[in-house]
C-alpha cells in the first residue's frame, strides 16, 4: 500500500500484483539472433477491470530445455496488427506499431538447473496504460542461437503491479 500526501488529506493508493503467462510455440530448428521466437503473445488480465494501467515489474522465462539464451521481450499496449509475426524470421515491427511499444526488457540473468532453467529480469519498472482493454501483447526475440528440443520448451511469465 502506498500513501500519497495531498494538501487536504492523505490519499491511499492500493496496488494488486498479477502474474500473467503465455506459452509460445517454438520451433526445434536453431534460432538466429534477432529472430522472433514463437509468434505474437497475448497476455490477458494484465490490468484490473476498468483501470487499464499498471507497471511491468518482472519478467521470467521458464526454459525446459536449458538453453539459457539471452532474449528480449517486447511489450505492446495495443494489438500490433500492422506487424507480421513469423516464427524464426527477423522481428521487424511495423512503423505504425512502434507507437504501441510499452518497453523492451532484456532477459539475460540465467539460472541453470540439472536439465532445465529459467531466465529473469527484476525491477523492470515499466509503466503502461492500455486503450480500454485489460490485455497487453508481447514478442520474444532471440539474442543468441538457441535450439529447443520441444515446441513447448518456453513459458513467459510477467509480474504486473496493477493500479
């Protein structure tokens, strides 16, 4: 809970933490740097009902294949319909959709376990507001050359502080 002081009286602002997930369908051929992994990802319930804003706080990539690849996650506040999302193709957002990018998060801190792992970025502090919907969108971009063994090897998990 956050307390904001005003001239007349103190105002209480509450936040709610929400974790939203999306699972890209990945290819089992090697990715090159700059290529899209999976397709466009839809993150439903990213905002509280009738508020439509929040702060992306952390990003976690669950990696069942232990690739430990550096990845960028690009977030959009509006459905980027002008951009073509093709798995294993260079990610090239359309100029019209650049205005809808909330932020890009580099996910480069890896934790490796025996045969799997995870990567994360904490304290992202990326505020956003959507145009009257509770959904945001994302794209995962490779910054290495991972080769996954299963189409379900990745899971994107995003922690959001909802207004």
